[in-house]
């Protein structure tokens, strides 16, 4: 088989951060909370956020932009020091959905 036939087509549905112009956090079920005592401002969370919802505050710590954060948890999982955590939203379907998704056995 030739090299051309092995390549798969690439389809781009939306560019990363493309929703930055819109208020896109309405679908989230959790908020991301930073514990500054655990944070070493390595900014791995900043680099890993697919929506560009993490910026720097005036002290050079990560700041979560709640109008764009969807609560996907990628930053929580990738943080090497455990400085970020997910907290379920207390209103509407968010609290129920969070418990269902992250139920511990």
C-alpha cells in the first residue's frame, strides 16, 4: 500500500479556543478551584486548557475565566502538584450530573 493511501483525512470542526468570543460555560457541571498553596505557577494547566479559559492573575497564578471554562477537568488531571480541583455546581442539573459522572464505587 502506498504512503498516500495510509493517510487519514483531517477534519477540523472548530479551532481550539474558537469559543473564546462567546460565553461558552453555560453547559458546565463543575467549577475549577485553585489552591494557591499547592500551585507552583508552572502553567501546565494554562497550556492544556482547550478553551483558553486559564489566564494569569496579577500575582502570576492561574486564574480560571468562569465565562469560558466548561469544567472539563483536563487542567485538574494534568496539574503535577494537585493545585486544582473540581467542585460541583450547586444549582440545577450541575450537582446531579456531577455526582452521577464522578460517583465513587
